[in-house]
C-alpha cells in the first residue's frame, strides 16, 4: 500500500515537472506568436545588427526587445546556452564591432551569464565607436542595447563562446 502511494506521488511529480517545463518553453513562443500586427511591425522594423569579429561578419544578433516612444514589444528572451550552441567563438581580449543598417546614437554591449545563481552582466569596454573588448571567458549571452533617433531602443542577443587568452 505504501509503495503504491509512493508510485502515485512519483507519477504526479513527473506530470507536474512536465507541465512546468512545457509551460516555460511555450511561454516565450506564445508571447512572440501572440503579438499583434503593430507589435510584429515594431520587431520587423528594428534596425539590423551585424557583428564583425576578425574580419568576419555574423548576422546572428536578433532583437528581443524593442521600445519606441509609444510602447514596447518583447519577443521571447535573450538566447541562452541551455539547448543552443554558441553562434560565435571568440577570443578573450579581442574586439568585436557592432555594425547597424541605421546609425545609433548610443550602443552598449554586455556579456550576460544567465547560468549563474544570480544573473551577472559584464559590461564590455568600448574602445572606439561600436567596438568592444571581449571579456570574460565562458559561454555567455552577448547583449547589445542600441538607442536610435526618435527614442527607438532595441535590445539584441546571440550566444558566444569566449575562449581564454593563451
């Protein structure tokens, strides 16, 4: 009788964990899909961002948050290394340049560690216009926050693997 109750409890726990997992994964998809035409238009009109690292262009930066003077739209969450491979492998201490198809008025770049107990954001040092030094090592989410004329603010993300200096 006791083992039967334990089996039931185990089944319920598995079902609860599965439901939470499905809900967590679906939350962001539903949020992006559930956007109205106006919100989707905001996402689609965000300026494109290309990262340049050692002469190679990477068009993997995707907007996940867009704000203008009228409202904001969030399409999911920054990319995380849980089930996705890093889209760029870079060297610590090297530089990365952000190139936009529209001129921003301000650019900030961060390496975010979402796997830490508490999310840690490492601001990257800007060495010249839109060019930043990559630190620290590890698989991180590269976040770029750009402000454009007319108070348009866009946040982009991609996964990077920052290798240590040798």
